[in-house]
C-alpha cells in the first residue's frame, strides 16, 4: 500500500522498503528493513515475516507474578 493513499500519516511507520536500487539519495525512509530489489531467499523472506509478526502481535497479558508490563 502506498502511504500517499492515507489521509493521516502520523500513525504510520514504514516497516520495509523495496526496490531501493535506484532511489534518490535524498529519499530517506525510516524503515528498519530495506532491499535493493526483493528478498531473494526463502530464509530472508521468512525472517522478514517473523520480524513483522513481532510488530503486530499484541503484548502478552500481565502474569500474576510480574504484574503489568
């Protein structure tokens, strides 16, 4: 999805940028992952998906021993 489709970008943080091979030097995106083209191996894609899953997973409920996070 292109961020330009959103009316309010204040809540949006990019996670990955792809096809950066020909991007302009002034075009900086604060994404934690960047690829010149696309991830080229199944392992790289699996790692990317696992890292993304961590960003969208809800926080675990507090345990009785530790209390709220």
